[in-house]
C-alpha cells in the first residue's frame, strides 16, 4: 500500500479530520501490546452508487471483539456504521477498503490498563484484492508453514484483535521467504486452520469442506457469505476437521476474506491442486459473490448498505 493511496480525510473519534493529523503518542498502549480491535470492510461501486457489504455484521463483530477483551468503544454501532458511510462519501470514493479501528491510547505501560474508552478511527482507501487482482482468476501458490494457529484458551481467535495478527505475520512471511504467495497454518491438532489472512475451503467430489470455528479460525464474514451462497446452489458444505493431506488430494481449494475476496489456490506445498487452475465450483461461487457485492446479483439478504441513502 503506497503513500499515494492514502486518502485526504480520516474519521477519528467522531470527527472527519485531515489524514496527516490522525496521530497517536509513542507510549500508546496499543503500539506496545497490540491492545486493539479492528475490522476490514469493503465498499463496492454498484449501479445504485457506493455500497458497503455487510456493514452491520462487521460492526457487530468489532464490538464483539472489544467485549471479549473488556474494552469500551465510546460510540454506538449505529454511529460507527454512519462513520463508515461518511468517510467514503467525504473522500469521494466509489469503492474502498475500510478499516474501523479501536485501540488503547496513551494510558501507561501496565498490562492491566485503566478502564477508559478506546480511541476510535475509520479509514477508507483504494486497495485492490489483498493477494493481487490477478490472483482472483489465476490462483495462488500456498504453503503450510511451521507456525501453528493459536490453540483454544490461549488467545481468543474469535476476536479480531491487533495482537493476534503477529501469528499471521509469522505465517505469511515464512511462506513468502520460500517463494509462495500465502501461508496456511495448522491448528493445535495438526489439522487445517486458515491462511494468514483468509479462511479456507476444500472441494472433493462436489462436497465443500471448511475448518470449524474450534480450529482456531476467525469466524469470517466472507466465509459465512460463501457458505450461504454454496447452500443456495445446493452444494453440501461441511464444517469439519480437515487433515493436511486433504489439501493435496482436493479437486479445488479456495481462500476467502474481505481483503482477499475469493481466491483459488492452484498448489499447496508445490503439489498441484486439481488441474492447477480455478475450478468450476470455485468459479461459480466466486462469480456469485462478486455479482452480489457489486449490486448485480439478487441481494435477498439485504447485505448492501448504500452510502448515499
């Protein structure tokens, strides 16, 4: 993400201010300990104008993450939703990646910080698909890394918290050092968990499998969307433990997330998945996803929040 992609304005503690003025002190608690929660949200250019996909669900998860850590966000969910719309509009964006972010400010270095409201910001900027726009069709080469995902009762993986993503950094940087596009982590039992920043699906004989929440994954909103779409098409979707070798023997593998969107995996550990191309089930679900978020498909769930309404 280059500096040229930065927008002019950012929503910070309830006000829209110039980007360069949104600063924090070096003793900010979140800088030292990762005491923050955040969301990744996308706004798409649709025939009816900019629309934020599943905004309410993302904001609810932001507040759920804060609740798990006993953090207080000093705004209502409705105020955050409106802030997301406002910052897209104020920056004149038609499509955007949004980052609502709530963090512990400069409140000392103790591990038991005072019960004070979190600093809260929302940024919106142009950002293409996380693994590269070409990945959406061509797929990516992935590797299972030596770093496992967090086990239950170590840190809450159901929270989208800043500190959790040190695990993601270890997984993705190890994979990239070895020439792969993305890394995949195993859970505490040696089964598939998720990518560094994506949930994962495996297709074999027309059946779609995905790791359960107990495998240390984030309960992804895109993951939930794809399960819903797959059920609409009549596919069997199983949330179950998936052994490592299932990735090698799969007909198709795909990963998903708000930033990555829906990405085929063409190889795992240098073993070709299927025919090494985007498979038919992946393509069908991917097309349905993009039709939905871009306002072309039938939004029967009311998942699009139009910025100008």
